[in-house]
């Protein structure tokens, strides 16, 4: 019986323009060329092997019977070079999979190295451009093998014999100890000249040098350095180098529920996801990425912040129309498979807060002032001041009726608060009095309309009974201090109503066969980022031991090479959703930093931006503050900033 790989069985390789998913059975089942958002040439991740795949494995394990998986797998040092070791009765081999940072044609390089004995190997490549819909013309040109279809040409170079049969390019060979055989797959436009024949060993050395040099810039030196560095590499791998845009994930339509219809295309740049990702990278010392993203933001938004989209293409494209691919049966039968994303046209007021928070952090981290960005910043705030009272689709991109989401209003407050701080610091030329008044107005409305005093919790939207894990961010962004009883009550309510027995957190309630608040039927797994938010909320409200325990449980959800999807199913104990997910890895980095800072002696407890972070133990008060300063004003002056504590 065919073994269907789980999402967590995949490793990621990439060149910061696109990426490939390598299964632990030696198969590349997802590869879009030449960009993240290009049609896949291997799409069996969302279908079957006939939709495109490339497998290199010992000849004794040429099918997916369940026994043909690698003995061990890891990344080589702090890099994105994936090592897979096979052990057979005849000997053992190592396969190195990587994509060199691109200076020309995109390449996937696979080097098979003999470690012991002699092992018979098979490479079987079935290219299927157009998301698995097109059978290419496979032929020889000048002694080289090429698969051509429409605008795409895939060149496969190797030193061993290649035979094509029924659309599959097969090479049977053997490697003994000390020997190696390399395969290089290169893409170029079909009308262009053939790409150069590469030197695989030189490309390997250059790739390792790049990643090792980049990771040395990481400034985090806490107890969770390994997962922080690995998550930083994953985030860097999801950055489109030429433009600075960051994809939310490099896949489409991996389901949030097996067999369900919550399957979305994440290969675009969400303002929210990219902003928070950059905040995480800034917090670990990476400024160049922030500068590149800022340039991307200026180009994407252009002079039209009044028509701000919540996401764009990786080079700023605005037309992301959603469509379905009916020929793909979906991951484990989860349909439809979608490309494009209709949420691009939604109103999500929180993105103003995330974008402006990141611009604020960039300033605090020493990124040079940009006059054009300052103009855009001011126009964004002016536009937000006109629209913040409107209902919206919110952070979770509901496909039902718009609501007044509490998180959206809180992040509108963040946008105004950070703008006011920059103006007071002389970094923005803007009148502070109206900003201060607007900040107070938003704060008062949220506390009056978004809080349920009977249950002592903030709710998902004004007047609703539903809870939302996004309200866990209230102390993190400084909207209220961590010891405010409303904050403590919200954290306790989320744990009580949205958490599983092992502490993992759902985004909000779903109701199965009937459409829920999001306008969709079906359910989903726990949301990994929300669980990291709970780590932060527990730590900030003084429950540091519980925060550490939950953080350790979340680290254990990573797959064998340190990657996290969007969601996790605690019943079936498997990852769900697009993979890897920038949100999840950003959350890991932020929680690791916060836990480290809260565990550091008071004398050195300051953020990278120079602001103090909360004490290691905060005893939440049971009564409102007795200070003469109103508690809403205290919140306005809070030093705790999301993604910067």
C-alpha cells in the first residue's frame, strides 16, 4: 500500500527565490520555478507521483512502501544544505540536497556520496510543469537531457547514463565508499540558451559559505540558540532576495484539516506576516533584511496607501486572483487546490499596526532614516485615522460578514502609539496632539466595547461571546500592562476555552459542518503561532515556569530538521497547513528572546531597542491600579512592545 508522507516528513531547501520540499524517502515533491509563486514543476505533494516528482534512493527502496526512508537526516551545520543518510545491507550512502544562492539559473543539486560498502541507487525524475498538468518534451540537446514545455526548460546534468521512458528520466548507478555522483537540475526559459554546466562541489562550498556567514550575524546568545538560528534560516529562505518580499509560506493548499476545504495559497507577501517576520529578524541582529523590506514596501504601496492591500506578490504585484486547479486531488484528498488568494481584497485594519510597528523597530534598531518612508508612514496613519471605526475581516481573514474585531482595533492603537513615539523623538514631523487624542479614543472604545466584564475577558469582536487567541497580544503590544486584571482574565479565559489539554491554542471556535464566524465550514488544528503567543502572555503575567514548559512542548513539535507548519493536530499528532510557516518560526524566535530576557538578571534586562522589559516575576494585581494616572493612560505609556521586548 502506498505510504502518504506526512507534512513533517519534508525538509526545505532554497535559494531565496524559490524552494523545494524534500521528503525523508528521497523524493522532491514540490518545486516551483523560477519563483516561489511560479507554477510547480513537481506537484505530487498535492496529488500523486504522476503530477511530478524526483526521487533518489537505494534501488531496494524505489517505491513508497513505508520502509524506504532515510536512517538519519539533518542540515549541515548552520546552513540550508540537507543531509540524508541511507543504510542498507550492502552499505550506506549520503545524499546532499541544496539550492545555491542564485547568480544565474535556478538549480537543484543532489550529490550522492558513498560512505561504506557499495550501494545500488536509482534516480527517477518525472517533470510535470504547470502544477502537474503538462507532459514535457524530453530529449537530448548536445549530449544533455532537457525537458521542455511551453516557456519552461529543465536541464538535468549528471555523469551517469539517463534513460527516458513514459515521461520518467531514470538513472541506475552504484556508489562505493569514497565515490560520489552528482545530479543538477537547472531551469531556464525554453527560448533561451542552455544554462552552463555547473560544478556541484564548488556550488556546495559556496552555499555553505553563504549560510555560515549569514548565521554568524545572529546576535541571540540565549539558551535556545539552535532553534532560533534554525528558525532564522527558515525565514531567510522564505525571503525573495531580488525584491525583499517575504512569503508567508512556500506552499499552497496544504490543509488546515485533512480532507477539509481550508486550503489557501500562502506564496505571497502579507504585510502582517512580513512585518512581524522582519521584527523577529531585527531582534536577532539582521538589519539588511529590514532595509530591503522597507524598499519593497515603498514600491508595493507606491503612492496609494488609500488602496492599501493586505498582501502583494513577491515583487509587489496587486492582482492575486484566486482560482482552483481541479486536476490536482489535493494533499490526502483535501480539496480544492487553490492558487492566488482572494483575501488580497479584504480590509484588515491591523496591518497598519504591524507595518508601523516594524518601521518603529527599524528606527530603534538603528536602520537609517528614509524620508520617503516617513512620508508613507504619515499617509498611512492619516488614512487609518479615517477608517479605524469600520468593521473589517481581521487578522484571520474571515470570509463571512465584517466585524469590529478587537485585535484589529488594538493594532490600530499600536499604529498611532508608535507614530506618536517617533514624533516625540523627532523622527517624524507630525502634530502630536491629534495623535495623542486618537490614541486615547481608540483605547477607551476597545476597553468599553471589546471587554466582557462578566467573564473578565476581551472578546473576539465588539459584543461577541466568542474568544480569540489574538487578544493574547494585548500585554505584548503595551495596550495594557501585564498585571492589569483584564489582561490576566483574558489569558485565563483563552486557556480555558481555546486550549487543548496539553496547552496548545486554537485561533477561535469553529463549529464543524455549519459555517462559523469565519464564514467557513469545517474545523482546524491548533494554531502554532497562537501557542507561542500564550507562552509570551504567561511569561509577561508572571507565570514564567508555565511559559517555559509550554515553550519546550512547542519545540518538540518541530520535525527532525527543526521546521514547523502553520498548525498542529494534537489528536493525530501531526503538523497541518502550509509548510514551513513564517508565522510559526517568527513566534518561536520572539518567545525564545522574551523568555531569555525575563530570565536575565535585572542589571542587563534591556531590549535590543534600548527599552526595559518587564521583571522576571510580575505579581498580577487583583484590583485596578490606585495610581492617580488613569489605567488607560498607563497603557499608553507602556514600554512593552510586540516583537521588541
